[in-house]
C-alpha cells in the first residue's frame, strides 16, 4: 500500500518538473488525477504479476490496499471528468498500454511484460506520456519542438531509472525475457545508463526556449543518474530500487522548487 503512494508521489514529481521545464501551468485537476490513478494502476499491476491467487488475496484479505485502490479510483474518475477531450483520449491510449502490459493479448500468450526490451519501452512510454504528453494536451494545442525534446529526455530518464530494477531482477527473470542486463551484462548495462544520462543532458541545449534553472536542474538530474550507475551494487538491499531509486524524482522536484523560490 505504501509503495503505491510512493510511486504516485514520484509520478506527480515528474509532472511538476514538466511544468517547470516547459514553463506551463498544469491544472490541479491533472495533478490529482495522475496521483490517484497511479495508485490503483500500480496495485493492479503488482498483484497481477504475483499470479491469480495473490490477486484474489488482495480482494479477500488485503482490505486496506483494496479500499485504498477503490477510493483512489473514485477520486481519479472525479478529477478525470474535469479534463479536456484530448487529454482523455491520451489517457485511453496509455490505459490500453497498461492493460496489454499486464494481461495477455491472447489466452495462450504471455503479456508484454515477459518481453524484456518491450517491457521497459512500454514503461518508458507510459511514464513519458503521463508526465509530459498529458499536461501538454491539457494546456497546449500542439506538441512543439521543445515538447518533443522534453519527451525524449523523460523517456531516457525513465530507462536509466529502470536499470537498478532490471539488475535486481536478473536472478529471477526468465532467460526467455532477454532483458538488457541479460543481453549486455551488468557492466555494459551501467555504461549504457551513463551514456543515456549524458545524451539526456546534451539534448537540453537543443531546446528553443531554455531557462538557466532548467540547465542547472537537468545537470543535477544527469549527475544523480551517472552517480547512481557508478555506485549501483550488483546485489541490492531489499529497498534500494523500490524506495531510493523511486525517491529520486521527489528529490529533484523538491530541490527545483526550492531553487525557483529562492530566485
């Protein structure tokens, strides 16, 4: 239950970063929608990964998580009805990706999560769509050059943040999944993460409208990601990826907020 709230805070933090980096006002209704919709989505995915028995356990035994998910779903519907048509259309597409990620397309087939590369690409697309594309659809008429740059940057950040999870799950993932660490090995996967972090930073300077605090903010993000890749242990503690890595967006948003307030 706490994990779903923690992830929701991370997603909302990315939403705040988008507001700052694209210099747009994101309505509170979208912030609340994203926060509350993430909770049931996260719980649904986690319980589905554990199998049918665990999903039934959520319904029959884990009442706190069930009621939290239902309450959050109701709140998400309430705030979602306040959003524009284009935003709702974008939400529908993202919801389909989440469903296909969790549920097999055909009864005899595996879901998309069991295809290693495709898995992280879908996660990157959903997080990027939720935290960059949706707010732009809500407040702007089109996706301009800066929005595309921001989207690519966000996608890269999500991929890098996935690396600790991929390495953590290396011992339990089936060889059929062909995840990035399975393909490249741990050391090369770290180097790929460092390379993506540097590309993320360099893309900042391709934007048409660039603010000083954005350069500083993204330099901080890139530095944090490179440090994470360099210090990433092969054998992680239980909460390293699930807490500390997911806390990075919250940390970035908090520092950026303080930096802007002090200007």
